[in-house]
């Protein structure tokens, strides 16, 4: 009787670790995207960097709001070994002020 209970507790613990690991990976990916956007990189390049850093099969949205860029990373975590355990969706968001090129503004030109 104790062995099945121990296995269940161990499975739940491993599942919790997998979810937390995916959450941290989403946070890291969103922050990396926000940093890239803050450097003024193109949105496509930011999204590519985010997907590269995110957990497998994650989705990423990069929203340019003018002076602010918002990065949202979402991943669905499914257990490979426990069909009875539910899938869990984790999401992370990061925002940054966005640098813009000022060459087209007359006041930014130096005589």
C-alpha cells in the first residue's frame, strides 16, 4: 500500500519540477526578447530569439506598442510518462522601453 502512494507522490513531485522548469524557461525567453527589443532589433529577430530560448513547442508574441515592446511566451507542459496528469499552460511576460533610430528627426542631426 505504501509503494503506490510513494510512486504517486514522486510522480507529482517530478511533474511539479517539470512545470516550474518550463515556467523559468518562459521567463528567461521573455526577458531575452525584451532585451533584444530594447536594443532596437527588428521584431522578427526578437521573436526568433525568444523561440530559440523558450521551451519546445512554445509560442511567442512580440507586441510593439511604440515606445514599449511587450513579449509574451506561452508553453503547454504535458507529462510524457503520466497520462493521468493534466497538461498545464505556463506564461511569462516581459516589457521594455524600445530604442528608436533618430536619424530621421532634424533635431537629432549634428551639423
